C-alpha cells in the first residue's frame, strides 16, 4: 500500500512539493495497478494537536512496556482519552499497513509544516510500531520517501546549510521509528521561491534542482 501524505498549505499548482508527490503517485499507481493507495491531505483535513489526555494515556502505555494497539483500549481511563485514541488509531493503522510512505514536505521556517508535525506527533504513540514479543520495529521494511521543497538553497556547502532543520528532523524521526537507513529517501527541490528579488539570476539552478528532484521521484516510484 502507498500512503501519500501532503502537508503544503498551498493546494494550488504552485506547490512544488504537491507537484512532485503527484508525479510519484502517478508513476507508482501506473506500475502497481490495483495495489491499495491512500492519500491524506493534512492541509484540507488537519490532524488535531495533542491534548493532555493523549499524553496521559501515552505515559500509562509506556509504563506497561511494549503494548500493541489492540491492547491500548484496556488502559483508557476517561472519555477524553478515548477520544484521543479514536483520533490516533486510524493514523497508526494506515502507517502500519503501508509498504511505501510518501511525504510532501515544504520547508516552513527552516523545518517541517505544523500540519505534518501534528501528524507525526499523533502517530508516534508509544509502542505502536514495536513487536510486543521482540521489541523490534514493525517499520524496518517500510520505505519512506520524503519530497522536500525549499524556497532557498540549503544543500551541503551553501551558506544556509546549518539552517536546515528539515532534513535532520526527518532522519531522526524515521530512525527512531526503526525505518532501515537504506529505506529512507530524502529528495529536495531547492530555490523554489523564484519570485524573491535576492534569488534573481539563480533561475537556472532552480530549474536544475527541480528537474533532478523530479527524476529521482519518478525513479523511486518505478522501483
């Protein structure tokens, strides 16, 4: 199953991350035919931020060790906790079912959008992706493709390389969930804010970056 998640607040054709994830999804669906595909638009249907009831339930689950989602309901102690679990379980189930997770990730203020962070916060529930018998990650074989769009240039050797909190955050999150290092693919299209005066003269580099990102996206989708 392909789980396709967009987080850009821009739902128009101007969104680079949405255009690239759409490319991936189209190629993937052409290749995989009737395989299951799910699209979640976090801007159109936001994931609610966490509440105190979520954290209370999460701490109670953590104290029990590796608790599979099927046993979490037995630990719920209030209607508020039940509501939080009802919001969380479908997202966990989607992620556990996916063979490939496709993330559209524009850079907002040097990191990921709040809409994506809310989804990450909610799905990263204690023990949700750990085998209750071995403690091993259930996402070891899951492929994660994060398609990043940046208005400026943040690649290695650029003056703003240290401003990129998007890439290390996504790496740390996927590693924490147990995604195998070789199964995480980070693709960046840079200099996408070509309307900004200080980027004048760099249009050719922006076109090159976008073309390279599109090529990588299509190759990964066809793999």
